[in-house]
């Protein structure tokens, strides 16, 4: 499984805290089971930065409310263990995706043709290969029901900016619709957002960079039930 930790030029104190506790594997680089109290400092800000919430452009509103804040203390450790287990399962069953454990969430990134979820040029329909990958992820989301899911679309800079914004919206919405309409997952678990070309993670001057920027993030975060159950289990 290809796993990455992107460098983000925001909130340097919180970022340093997270990076100091990471390693090369997703389930190790955020082992929240061990660091529940400390991770609460980040409060979802780094997670938001990774998927584009810091851009101030595009989308259907800020993602802060959907992401929520990280929970520290013993409850945070309980949540972290559950999210670690889910991240590990995604790594094992979807080898083409990039998996990151950030704050209390899991960021699954699909980019390029090797990720298992990709779109033809100027298209946003879910093809056969993409369906196979999304079917696996849907199964994991069913197995771990106490989570909410954000689907976030991005494009490279080729073409008109307004067109790219619409394209990223359509691609993100196609993924959400596949989960909810085709696989029967509850629409109430999903938030869909899009940022067009405004939040690149690589240069748009090379084909490799453009492929990395043509991506869809699926972000999995604890829902209120998981948080409440963890606080009860922790005795809060």
C-alpha cells in the first residue's frame, strides 16, 4: 500500500506534533490508540488542510463542521484504535489507494490510473474498474457504520477554471451517488465537496503532477455515536 504524509504549510505547531509521532505506514503514522490526549490539539485543522478546506474557494461550504474536532484523552485513544483498525483494513483490501491517518480521521486518496478509481478525460462516470474498488470500500464502510464520510473532488489545471470546478463537483458527486444510490449506504453519512484546480498537491507542469492533482479524497471520520460511546467507555 502506498501511504503518504503530505507537508502542509499551515498550523506549524500542530503539524510538528503530528509528524513527530508518525512513521511510514498509515496505521503506525497516526497510532491514535497511543496518543489520544495529544492529538486533540490539532482539532481537525490538518485534516481540513489536506483535503482543501484551507483554500477558501470552491465547494459547497467549509468542511470544518463535517470533519469535527479531534477528541483527546482516554476517549480519543478508544476512537483511535477503531480508526486504526479501519485504516488497516482499507490498506489490506484496496492496494491501489493512498491511506493516511490524520487527526481522528482516515484520508483515502485515489489519483492517477493505478489507484483503482479514475476517470477518463473530461468524464465523471464510474467505470467498471472504479466500481470494483468502490465496492470494496463500501463493504468496509458497512462494517464500520459509526462513521461519516466526506467525498472531495479535485482536478489539474488543464482547461478553464470554471469548467474544472464543475468537473470536480461532478466526479465527487458520482462517487457519493455510487455509495448511496448503488450500494445503499445512508446518504446522511455523506458530505460532498469539490475544489476544482484550486488545491494542487503537485506541480501542474508535468503529466505525473497533473495525474496526482486529478484526485478524489474519501475522508472517514467518527460520527457522534462513536464519540459518545467512546466517552462512556472512558468513564467521561
